[in-house]
């Protein structure tokens, strides 16, 4: 009898353990289901599959066919890269909401198609502080020599590659000059990466009229398709599996005022405090000021942005969305 009772006791324990295991499993399953529903309801950023390669992309008014095997597969590579470079792609869209309202009017004012803003997107990931290992700086990633040739002041005290307005206008000078040479915007884009001399030499040597048909080093070969992929991403991030609410985008923050300064400023800390802001706030708004003073021995006229401290303390719920296709 004792043995029978012992067997019954062991059997009872096993039944209880199995029951608890099943209950626990269902609890986890229900919890995961609830979490998934919460995520779907909030529409937070997530990543899906890369979009299919389109038959063509219209870039700056030019139609670029993608039906040839090499073109299609080069495009596919960049679509995959943007889809799975999660943090970079998400930040590009977030930052675009802040910088496109500044960049687009400047491109239009200087006669450059607005699609060229995607060149800036792949150059710097729309990071105004970007500095490459080769020394290219700012949103448009100018090297020092090229920047100076396009009218930028670059020295230890002032570096206008970090000035959004000045650098965009300088980029327009370069882009317009390239278009006058090539009459083809995708070739203009390639020349921004490889240099006009390098692209012109290869066009002549390989007897082609567009850089898209050239045999190039991998960086430049990919560069053209990265621009096209960036256009697709920034026109419709949802097609890459990225979804945003307006609260997740970075808003454009208008300045409190813009001062025209034609004199030296011996101490930017004093200058900032006199205007009710910190030195850090002044520097963030004017990245081109590279030291804690402004020399300006030539009495040049500079625009210094005074940030609006109240606007910097923004409520994400009231963020203005530049492109409605960025949010769901």
C-alpha cells in the first residue's frame, strides 16, 4: 500500500508540474501577443524587408532605367543596405525633418534641383558635425581645398563647412559648374564623390556620356545608387519598413534672431551670456565658430544665430512634419 501511495503521490506532483508549465507557457504567449499589439498601436520604428527594385527612378528630372542586370543589382544592394543599416537610416529621416526646410529653399534659390539634397544625405547622414577620416567636414562634406575653391572661409578660427547656409550655397556652386560640364545630374553626383577631373578623364577614356555606364572604383560606383536609394527612403520610409510618429522626428527650431557681425569678438562666452544664452547653446547654433573667439581682422560680415531657448524646450507632440509620407 505504501508503494502505491508513493506512486500516486509522484504522479500527482508530475500532473501539477505539467499544469503549471502549460499555464506559464500560455501566460508568456499572451504577454508577447499583448506587446505586439502595443507596438502595432504605437507604430514605433521597426524594420521590415527592403523594397523591390523599381523599373526606373526619376532623379532631378532625368529618368534612370534599372532594367539592365548590373544596374538593377547595384540598386538592390543599396536598398538592402538602407533597410538593414537601422540606426543610420532612422537618424537620416529624423534629421531630414529639421534640415530639409533650410536646404530646399537654398537649392531652389540657386537653381539646383531639390533631388540634390539626397547627395547631402549620403555624404553626412544629415549630421552637421560630421567629419570624415579624410578631413571632409559638415553637411556637404567639403574637403578644405574644394571648399575654398567654392568660396568658403576655412581656417582654425572660422570653418564655414559647418555653416549650413554657406556650405549649401558653396555646394550649389560646385554642382552648377559640374552640370555645365556634363549636362547629366547623376554624373554630377559622381563627380561630387570622385572629382570632376577624375570623372571627365574616365568618360573620355571609356567613351561614355554618363557616369552610370562607367567602370569606376567601388565607392563611386555605389555612390550614384546610394543617392537613388536615399531618395526612395526619404520619400517613403515605410516601404523600407521604417515607421514614425511625428513625435519621433526632430523639428526645425527657428532662431530667436540672426545678428550681422562685422567686428571681432574676443570672448564668445561673454557674447553669449550678454544675450541670455550659454556658450554651448551659441556653439551648437554656430558650428562654424571653431574657437572661443571670433578674430575677424578683415571686418567681414558674419551671420551669428542666437537660438531661441524657449523653442529648444519643444513639446514633441507639436512637431511640424515636413513630408507627410514620413509618418503613419
